[in-house]
């Protein structure tokens, strides 16, 4: 569904390198894109895969690659380059059990902070996490839209369970989403500079390599014209702008599914595969007469703070469910719930079961479970 | 190639009054001027030229040019980025862009894979390798291109490793155009022009000396640059010029021009047409041996379930080597939307081979069962100790090993009234081996 969403979003260039559990996306694109006259190509490694995509995007075409944790490690260099050069590109990262090669066919949600903090300097790249095939489809289109609109790399953080489980999908439930393309520079707007903006949160108009405007793209610190500079005021302004343009659109790109329970004093918060289990647990808890709210965080970064705080405003306890050892996302959002008890339900190398969530939600003064 | 626009053409592609940021006598200046002369010679439209630069002193080259596009990249990756630009340009756009890559000997080694890959693909790039035998910008450390006995900051007693011969290496990757020159060659710009015009991968290695670091402690001089390999003199000039390969973009378009015209039958969706007997979530585990149609049979169960108006999920497991050992599917069926796809306690377990039995034992599936669990086990296997009811059937003998999983599934569905017979018949009809499958379903339902 990620691959179908990508095609629908107008992806015209895919570079792939085989890796379980992301190879299905690669295969789909190889079968689909060339027949449409588009490019799907095998790259010799993951570094090349993302570099090809960045090159193709700079030439003016929506691009995507797909990988898992070990491949993403190799891509971080080029991901940072995409941030610095303000290049729209989508990376689908289908998580497996880590660290290192970990477990190729085992699920996990252990790459959350690795992805969320993958850019030196603390820059935020948008990260979206689907839990169902329908969400995978919609969030992939959203990922392309955000990448295009904000000229940024975007990571679609799926996991083995979501990507490799076959299930029936009701296509009639697919939302029709608007497709957004990057804004191109128009000569009536004045003189072209590769990275021109007037206020920091603005996204520079795009011109492609090979077009009439002279593009000067660089991964080194630069001024608005793309000239290499060290510590000039304009360069610092550009460096700040790279974060400001993301921050200022945080609420706009936030996607959360909120299912508030009337009078609820507990909020079960999750994402990805664990959100599916959480939903089941919440529905059982409600059947037992418990008052519970449910939050499926589909935009992990930038953290949708307002939505999270709002959803938890009435509850006493927040239960954060995720398939990693220490509660990676919980560590990022805990400070938003200062006056509440925040507990984690975590698992490593296995899917978390609904029972564990029900226990964590029900027991008073529950300690953090590992 | 596009004719030059007379109003934009100034006789040089370099910035007016350009000042080279290089040390006195550095070959980088000669090579960069040669690239400029080559562009002038080819009468290219500057907006159709993209110079992709790498890291190091060579990374400053692109900024010396005017009106052309430039892409300053990360160390060694210049070729990979330019490959992406060129693939998109040649296949998705009008293929008018000329991509020139400038890279140093350090970048050539860290990005060796990208050069080999681009040569193998025959991507239409012209790579100019500024080879001064060391890392100049970082303090004169030795590179993989440093000559034997070369004294550098990091080989103070002389380099004990002979240098790599990139051109020979790229010949192994079937590179189209390869040349080796020195920075002071009068005809360097002609060779670079030929490389840019060449329709495919072209690389010109240009030998030069770093005036800051190479001349200290080394007797090698600019006129002896070809003698850096022990026991042989490096060949200079155009070494390879192939005329028999299409560049990648053209080859890709040619191949898919024919494929595009084929009508592709998209798989039909399945609309529910039958009812089902599912009450609560029904969790089914099917275990057997790879290659014996376990997972494809489980998928038929999923399709039959959807055809009967149920929701279904399927997860498969097998050893990483794919074609050997156990093969296992976990199927969940429900009237409600399925969120949690895990199976703590299965309602049905079907085991059709020794591999499957061993795997289920190691996953402790038999311990997880309860009184309501139905086990359908091939009669050739030992019956495990477990709760629930166990049915031993000659599935392999009667329906062949590759029919056993499907037979077990149909039998379980019949016994527990999960899905109607018609759903299996409909799905079986759509398969390549429909005759065998229909016969299996028929026999299972005919049994008392």
C-alpha cells in the first residue's frame, strides 16, 4: 500500500536495494514504474539508492527509496545532504529488529529516535508512521506532499508487521487526497537564487537542474545563492531557516487519530503496529466498562505537541505502547504530560499483546513494564 | 546537443575575472581551464551543463563556473548524485543536460563503487579525476593513488603500497571511454571534450602534483607522472573508446518501449458473495515445508474468507534462506476489523510435515493451545502432547505433499463451519493448479 500510495502521489523515480522487510516495495515499483515510462532502478548499495533519488529530485521529479534499519544507517549521510540542499525525497523505512542486521524477519519499533534524530545539528525531518494498509496509503501521499511543499526529506516509518502482513483492504475507504507539487520559481518573481526566502519559515521556490535558472546546490553551509560561506550572517540565517520552515508547519503536517472516551481518565497512546494492538485493547477495556481514550500518533516528528496535550488534558494516566526496549517515543513526549502518570508498555523481539496493555491501563500505580 | 545562444556565449564558461583558489603551480587550475575549453569547444548551452563536484580542493571547481548548474556533493558521492540527475534527465526529461563530474583521488576511492556502477550501467557522465596522489586539503595524507615509496604526511618513511590502477579496474566494469592524461598536456581539453561528447560513461584521469605536499621529500616531477607504478609506465592518452554500447537511458527506454505496450492485467478485487460461520476471531496456524504450497494455500484461505464476507490477515514465516526448511502461515479471520494480528491461542493448527512440526514445537504452539483447539496433523507425524482435539489424517499420502496444506485447510473449515465450500471452489478455480485443488476440495467435502 506504501508503493501504491507513492504511485498515486506522482512518484516517478524509485531506486532500490533489496532488504527484508522492505523488498516488497522495491518489487512493486520495479513492476509498475517502467511500464508508465518512469524510472525504477536497482542501485548497488543504499548510499547510491538515496543519492540517485536526490539527484533525480533535483532534476525535478518526485523520488523515493525503501529500506530497513541497516540500509537506513548507510543513507543518513545523504539524508543530511537532502536537508541541507532542501531536496524533496521520501524514504520508506520498514523497521526490523535491531541493532545491526538484527532480525530480518522480526518486527520492531526501535528506529524511532535514530530516524527522529538522524540529522546533525538537531534538525527535524518529518516522520510518519502508518499502522494499517489504509494509513500506509494515505500517509505515503501525505509524505510526498510534505516533502514537496517543505522541500525536505521525509521518512515513512513502517514496520515489518505492517508492511509484510497480508490483509483485505476496502478500497472504497481510501480517502481522495490532494496532490501537492513543489512550487517552481517564476521569472516574474524577480531574480532567482537557489535558496531564496524572505522570512525564515518560507520555503524557497524550486528550479531544477537543467532548467533556465542557474541552480547552485550544495551540502556545505551556504548563503541564499548557494555559495559556500563560513559563519556569514546570511549563512546562519539559512541554517536557522532549515529548522524554522519545519517547525512553523508542525501543526499543519500533524496527523493523529483521536478517539476520546467520555470521562476517560486513561489515555492509551501508540503508533505503527502497536497502535493496532492498542486499539483492540482499548475496545476490550471499554467493553469492560473502563473509561479510556485512544490516540494513534501518525506524525511522530515534528512531535504534534498540541494534539497530544489536548488529547491527554482530562486524563490522569498516559500509557505509551511501543515495540522497543526503553520506550523511545515515550522519552520524547513525557515532558508534555508533566502532571500525569506516564507509563510504558514495551516489548522486544515480539509483538505486544492486547492483554499487557489492558493490565497497564487498569492497574493503579503501575510501574514501567519492560 | 543544443546550439549555443549567441547572446549568452562569452567564449568562456568561467566567471568573469575568475581567481583560482589554488596554490601556485597546482594542476587543478590547468585541469579546470581544460574543462572550460572543452565546454567552449562543444558550444554547449550553459543551462544544459551541470558540474557535480566532490569534496576536497576539487570541490571548489564548480563555483568557478558561471551560468552552468552546479551540485556540490559529499565525499565520493558525486558520481552517484550525478547518476541520479542523468537517469532522470535521460529517461524522464529531454536528455539535454550534460553532466560533468569532478572528483579527486581521495573521492575516487571512497566512492569507487559509484564509479564502477556508473561505468557498468554506462550512464552518460563525463568524470574528470583530478589525481594528485594525495589528500591536499586535509594536510597531505596518502591516498590509494599514492605512488610506491611516495612520502606524504601519513607515509613519512615512504608508501609501501603500490597505487591502484583505476582505469584497468574500470575496464573490468566495461567502461565506455577511458583516458589518462597529465595536467600540462596541451591537448587535455580535446580529450575532455571527447569525454563529454561521448554518449555513455567516460572518465579522464588527469595526473598532477600537489605543489604544497607532493614535491616535498619526493623526487617525482611533473614530467615523470606516468612512472608511478612499479615496473611499468602508465599508458597515457585515450585508452578505451567503445562504440558498441547504448548509454543506460537509451537502453532503458528501448527495453520498456516494447513492455509498455503490453496490456497488464491488474488483479481483480474480491467482492463478498457468500456468508460465513465465523463467530469469534478465528486464528489458524498452518505449518509445513518450504516449497509445498503452505503459504499459497493459506493465501487461498484468506481469499476464500474475503469472498465470504470476513476480514482476514496473513503472516508468513520461514527460514531466511527461503527455499528450504519450515514454512508457516498464521491466518486470523474475523467478522470485525482485525487490528491485532498475533496469535496467543490458536483455534486451529494444521501440521503437514516434520519441518512444520519441529518449528511449532520450538515456538511452543502446542503448549499454547486450549481445549477448544483443533489439531489436524498428518498421520506420518508423531502426535504432540497438547490440549484440544487431535485429528490424524493421511493428507500427504492422499493429496500429495503440495496438496496437503490446502486439504487440511478445507477439512478444518468443514469441521468447524468456518467458510462455505463454494468459497473454496471459487478460489480454487482461479489457480493455475485448479484441477488438483478442485479435486481435493471435492474429496474432502465428500468424506463423512
